[in-house]
């Protein structure tokens, strides 16, 4: 091969490579393929006016000039197109002319001022054009996954699933590929649809692709959440790829279920049955189940039940346990009973399950007793007011007796007032009594507690005691502790340190020893 032929072959290879590269970057669509446009914005534009649509803005930058007779030959409008305020295209356009930029935006002149509209003698020349700016239509797939229930029990057997891919966009999604992932859920044996992959040709804008399935409910030893996902891919009219994903959740309850029930409301003199039902909805037996329950702080157990049980449950079996409780304090807003709890072990794994906590309202009279003293700090022999207030915070009327007859602290004197009262109190009502005292010496004094005894017409009787208010009289030097009723605080005297004494004789002994040392040193020098 000659040098000339070698160079010719080299140039031919380079040319072939360039042609291949150019062919590879040629767009796979043409402007005439773009049939779907949306988000149209329209406006009448005069010279210098603009119209914005998304990141694009058009400007009417030019119109024809008039001749000496005030006439124009051909009406047109010069259009500048800006993207993000950068000039990307321009064109001189006649009526119904349009141009497309990069397949993303279309500009169309839908009307323009005609030559016959110009009256030089009467009008100022202000040409205009009606311009439309449209964006390329795009597909937008909304995926919904719906089941016939949000929560399933093991004995529900089947789960019905409907997956809908709806195109709410402004252009079709083409070459569609749809896949579904059910996780650990399995198809029912008789399900008509057992595929997880679908390839419809397209999903037109406004249309939907729908698939239905039937799954089996798994026998889970504990409550388990499952997620179903769907993925849809495809291309738009510019052959650009799109990907859409949706998901849905469902819950399968524990195969062991516990239900705890009791009466919704009782009076203080009533009792209530509590019933616990535990059921095995699974396909196999569970052995050595430990079930325990409790009553809470405001009920007492009637009978000798331990509230603990151990048993086996075969597939589909259930057991009932009952016991009786009695309220010890009313609550018109109701109590929430504690949850019953079960635990068991299968293949070395421990499982737990609890019931709901049922609500129970306890009707009855409930008295709150408060005792106050005012003022809480005063000089000796100052009159102080003590007030005792009983409030019925229950929902039943009560007959209330208030006693405040315990001995007062030493050096505290009763001057006047009531120490006893009796009255019937309605729900949310109160009754009070007051008396006057004084302290004749300095000190910190704690008053005794008052007592309220009450009963209602349902036969409920009880009593309540108040707090013990404290007041200060004068200026006690220190308060080391709060005195008890009937006692007065007496400051403990502060010990006074005594002067240090020296034992006699030690000073003389030291002087004698000093003289002896001096004599000894003198004799040694001689």
C-alpha cells in the first residue's frame, strides 16, 4: 500500500467515525411528532410587551413600519423567546405561524392587527398580535394500591388488592412497563391474576391501567405490617423515560387475639364482671400460653382468683376467663382498665400479645376537702382566718359532714367561728366553714387536718381528710423542722465557745530546760 493510499484510508476512517457520531446524536423525534401541548398562556402583545409561561418568556420586539400614506404591506410580529431570561430564539411571524423550541415550548400567533385596521388620519399606530405560549404535554402517573381492609385477622383468609395506574398528566405514557412487588404475601390458589409484570402499550392521558389480585392471609405469630409496591415506567412523545412508584400498607394481626370486656358504667356500691377471651385463629396449636391480668389502683378483687392462667390452645380454639371487681373510688370521667397480657414460646422465640384496655365509668359522690389559713405570715396576736371547703367532684349528690375539732397547737387560740357543718352538696358544688384563730408567740405552726364524712342515696359512704396548712407567727430565729399539731417550735440555743485554758506548770518547766541547755553548751566550749 502506497503512502497516498494509506492517507486516503485514514481520512476515510475518520470521516466514517464522524458520520457515526453525528448520527448517534440526531434526535429520535421530529417537531411534527409532538401532538400534546398543555398549560397554554395567551395575551395580546403590543410593541415591547412580554408573556411568561414557566421558565419561558416571549417578547413582541418588532412590527412592520408604515409608509408615507400610513399603510403597511404585510402584517407580522417579531418574537423573541427567552428561557430563564436568556434569549434562545427569535422569528418574524405571520398570522397562524408557530415555532417549537427544543420540543419543550410552542409559540403561535393566533391573531394580528390587519392593514385595514390602520386609520392614519384618526389613530396612533399601535400594532398588536395575539400570541399563545404552550408547554409540552407530559405524562403523570398516579399509582393507588387499595385493599378491601386495612387490618386482617388470620381467619379472614383472603386479601383483595386493586392496583390502579392513572395518567393525570397531559400526554400519554408509551411503551409502558408495570411491575408489582407483594413482598412476603402470596397469591391465593384460585386467584385469576398471578402475574407481577405487565406491558400495556400505553396509558393515555386521563386513562388508567387497572390490575386486581387475591392474596392469602399469612398465619403470623405476631402482628406484622406488609407493604405492596408498584412501579410504572415508559416514554413520552420525545422518547424521554419516566418512572413512577406507589405503595400501600396492610396489617395482619397476631394469630393469638385477646379481648377484654367489662361493664361500661357502675355505681360505687356495684360490682362488675371482667371477661377475657383468648382465641387461636391460626392453623396450628400453641402450647404453654401464660396469661395474666391486673385491676389497677381503683378497684379491688372479689374472690380468690390469681389473675394468672397457663393453658394450651389448639387451632381455632378459644378460652374464657372471668372475675369480679368492685370500685374503691368514683370517677365520672371513667377509668381505663389495664391490658391483659399473654406470652408463649415457639421454636425458641418468645411472642407477646395484649388486649385493649376497656373503659369503665364509676358513678358516685366524690368529696375533695381543702383547708387554708390566711394570712400565712403575721405578727403574734393577729387574727387569722381558717377556711375548710368541701367540693363534690363526683356525679351524685352527697350529704357531707365537716369536722375540724382536733386540738389546736400550743399557743394558738380559737377566737370565733364554726368547727362543724353539715349540708347536701350537688355535683360540682361546694360548702365551706370558717373560724378565727391567733398565735400569741413567735413560731411556725402546723394546723391539724379536717375530716369530711359523706354518703349518697345509692348507699355509698366514705370520708376524706384535708391537708395541714402552716403559718408563721412573728420572726422565729430558725426553723429546723415543721412542728406537729399541738407543738410549738422552740429554737435550740446556739452554744457559746469557751476560751482555751493552758494547764499550769508547763511554762516553768520550759524555762528550766532552756537554762540547762545553755550551761551544757558553755561547759563544752571550755
